[in-house]
């Protein structure tokens, strides 16, 4: 039976008759829904936030990486819609789960969003459906958590319905690599599930990479981001060493990266942010400690270094103010950047907000500017624009996020003193990380 069911769904996918759905219309879900629509599928987004649903209904994008024109075009063609009602699942052939997977305060994985989404799907699960989990999680989630919940309906995975994991690899703000052209890792709970999921992604994105199981696919994402977090932690520690030894860490990195093999450049900064880097390594260490009793020493060390970078930044700011014979208490500080990364409006887990709060607690008059982050976003201190009056009035300008949208030439010529954590500016009045 499973082969014929799988073949029927593959044929519906190939002919674009399959109705697709995406649960969670955030930085991952909305771009995926749009790509499904562009590929000729009817895509329905499901999100409990009525504001997001209304935006899609009105033909407006709220994600910087998705153009409003694309949403409007798909709406006009009848290929994209959105709802808060999970009962739409009964009409869908495929559904991708793209919900958040944060950490609790205890650093344990919070599975509540995934569980809630799967519960909503299970109520309307029907034979021949494909369910793909994209939310970052620990190895074993798909077959230990999702599969049993869905099979409580009496339907069998890889026989009556198909279940796979495909890790999201979205890089907000990256114009070169998008949902369309980032290779898609796909692992199913069985061969039919892998084949059907690969068929859906092959019809939607440029390159699909099948792996042998959901656990392999889950581990791929954790390896990718743990690799980045560990190397960022290493270069952050090197930066601290170089400062103590009066060595320019940026010159060191530029020279090291001339080696054509065995070295990949990573760059120091005020800390790590976003949904992945601060979280994914902790998912990995939690899983192996709980299951295998192994200590992820590299992960813990990297997390410790990266977690303390905002505190180090504040100490450096205090020292820079001391050089100017200025106390941090009462100092007027202009922080450039709220987002956690360049050319993105994503401020989730951003070290900038933590730095700002620490400075406010020390009595500083903190102003924060970021042309990429929505003006309604609340921040510690005062939200301002990076205009000449603010730049000139600051006792110290602190570069935390080096968006291209900032006028760096004007900032360089107008700011009396700058602490630059991103090595964007040069000059005698510039202090670097």
C-alpha cells in the first residue's frame, strides 16, 4: 500500500496539484511558503499570530528577505494564503513545520512549539500526507516525539503518511544564498518518506541532498552551527589575547587567511545572536549529556567565551571612556546596531541589547540606532536615528553592527570618538576590538 500511496503523492507533487502548507510564518516559514508558491504550488501558511496572517492576506511582507511584490504576485495568482485555523490541514497534501525551538532558562530544549504544531496537525492527519519538520532540534526528535504523536491517529509512518526532517539553513540578510539555492538536507523515517520529501523539495529548490535518516539530518544542522559557534568563540578569545598584547587581531586574521588550505577566517565581535548560534550547540550538549553521559567540552568553552563577550564589551567601553576622562555614569553613548548581524533586521538574542542594558544599569545615557530594525522595537535606553546631531553629541560612538545602510564616511568624519567592534572604520579617533 505504501508504495502506491507514495507514488500518488509524488505524481501530485510533480504535476503541482499537491496543496502545500507551512506552519510558522517567520524567518524560515514565510520564505519557504513563497518559494512553494513560485514553484507553482498552492501554499497555505498557518500561524497563530493574526497579524502575520492579515499581512499575507493584504499582500504585505513583514520579513526583509521576502519582497512584498512577490507576496502580492502570488496572492493575485491564488497561490498563497494564510490562516490561524489548523483545520485547513485536512485539505493539504504536504506540510512543513517551521516553528521556533528556544531554550528554557535551564538551557533545556523547549519543545512546546513543535508539540503544539504536531497536535494541531494530528487532528486532521489523513492518509497520503507528507509532514516535514524543519525546526532545529536534537537528534531523535522526529522519530521519538513527532512520529508517535502522529501515529496515535492509527496511521503508520512511511506507510500511510510520510515523515521527514529537513533542517532550515536560512541566513537572514544574505542576498547570495537564499531558500531557493541553499542545498536542502532531507532525511525520512523510511525510504518512502525520504523519496516523497525529496520530490517536494526538488520541485521547489535548486539542490537536494538526501541522507539516510532523520537523525542524520537533525545532526547535520547541529554540526554546522556548533562548528561556527566554536570557531567564533576561538577567534573571540584570540581577540582578547591580542588586545592584551597590543596586536591588531584583524591584521592577524587577514594575514592568516592568505593560506590557501587548512584555515577558514572567522571574525570577532560583541557576541553571537540570532535563533541558531546561541541555541543549537546547547541542543547538542544537552542531548549527548542526557543520553550518553558525555561532556561537550568544546561546546561549553565556546558558549562561555561567546556568552561573556557583551560583558567584555562593556568593560572595554568603560576603559575607552576612562581614556577620555569620562565616567560611564552620565556618559552619552550612541550604539550603532540593534540587529545581531550585518544587513539584517533580525534582533533575536542580539548581544547589542544586552550591552545596552548593562550600560543603562551603570548609569549611561544610551542611544541606539539601527536602520534595519523596525522602529517600534523596544530597546534599553532611547531609540534614535544616526543623524549628525546624535553622532556629534555622543561622548563615544560604539559600532556593534556594521550595516551597509549606515553612512560610514559621515560617521567617521563626524564622531569625535569611536569604539568599533566590527573593524569598519579607521583613523586616530577609532579604537578597535
